[in-house]
C-alpha cells in the first residue's frame, strides 16, 4: 500500500520584495553574503515564541476501519489477472490495446502505442479515454472523440485540443483477488507471522510506523509555518537569495528537460504564476526559502544546535559537493526538528 509522506519546508507563496543595495553591520555588501556563515541570522529576523508552538495535526492512530481498508487494498494489489472471453470490457479489467491519437487528422507525438497494457479505472489517460474503452469487445476498433485538459503540462501544445483516439482491443483480463486466509499468510514468508490474526497485527504496526512518520513531518511543517507567521523579517542578503535562485533555476531546467516541456511551463505548474514570468516566480521562491533558512538558523543559534563534522561526512554522497550548503541544509533540518519536537499538538 502506498502512503505519501508530507514534504518538509513547503514554500509559502507570499510575495517578498527583492533586496537591493543593503549592507550589513560592518559594511559588507549583502551581495557577497552567499551562506549563513557570512552573516548573523539574528540580524535578519526577530523570532516569535518558538517553544511550545500549538499546532493542529491529526494523531497517528490506526483505526479498525483504516486497517480493514488497507488490507482490502493490499489484497487487490495481490490480485492476479486472468484472461476472459465472451464479454465486453468492464471497469477494473486489464486490457491490451493499440491506439493512435490524431489532432486535425495528424498523429501527434506520444499519442500512439501498440500492445499497451491498461487497467481500466487507473486514470492513466485523459478524461473519457478509459470510459470509452468500457463496453468494447475483443477485436473491436473504436474512435474516441476527446479533448485534452487545459492546461496540459506534459505537452502545452495539446492544452484544450480536440483529438481522436482510434483504439483496437486485443485482450481482456479480470482480477482474481486472493482470500485472506492462514494459508495465504503462511505463503508470504513473513517471520513470526503465519495466521490472519498475526498478519493483521503486523500490518497495523507497519501502518502505525508510516502514520507516525507522516505525523512528525506534518507537526514539523506546521511549527515552522507558525513561527514564520509570528516572526518579523528584514530583507535577506542578496547573495544568498541569488545562490538559492540559481539552484531553483537549475532544478527547473533539469525537470523541464525530463518532462520535455518549457521551463516557464514547468515553473508555472509547480509554483503558479505566468509561464513567461518564471524567473520572477523563482526569484520570489528563493527569497521565501532564504527567509526560512535564516529563521531556522536563528533558532539553531539560540539553542546551540550544530552540525558535527561526522554528521556532515555521513551525508556526503558524491563528488563536488557544496559542503557549506550541505551543512546549512542539515542545520535547518535539525532546527525544524527541534520546533516540531517542542510543539504542542492540539489534534484535529
């Protein structure tokens, strides 16, 4: 069963003005301040109360209903698909199809495949495609008149475009879900787990571990966001903002290349804003991230939170690592963890 963990340090979308011409105490130009070791965090933030922050986060419990739902999902995931004949496609079937997509009579890139395996109801295709396959018979060919969503991030040129998919059905298979029995559990090869009762206890423990991990991340995020709301900020050093901006831009360019889309379209899809203004959007995000890093560094300073050389070495995984940036990242993670651990959870 898949569970998604919350993301740390989700950037807010509040606009922050760019910093120009500021100098720190001592006359050093802020454009030269690229790392937090180049300045004192407390010069750029007035922290609100950071201990005992009250946050509303759902407790990491695993109810009987949630357990049963998880077990049902896991048994469905363990289902074997068996070919069937003599009937049309139904929701939940796995089919083998050929398809060709055309816009104004011309096939478009990425719209054609042969022998494609598709589970009906999985949502792999644009709206209407899988519904259109339902009811088809083996050997049948059918045209599906559809329209791409607007916007369509994987290929902006197709956003809102009317298209025709010609689909040919070759095979239908239906899922055979195993029954949860002692025999089934014994066949899983789990240590000290050979009965249904033991298996349920085992699954409950794993679910709780996942929920506990999610809880800790959500508690941490909520505490960081609450402290940010109660703190006052000066404009962050321009040099550090520029460094973070360069990282965001490099990442955006890499992901845009991976998804074969324009950088502006990728940035707009992730952060919002207009595609043509993606540089301004990334600049704004860089300032937000810098501000949060400074805030968490100030907490670290007050609580004597540090990163040891041993911890730094343990987290170096490749060559040409920016050690200063890595140490900075580890420090703010520690500080955020401190905020989460000292938060007061009110529950939801």
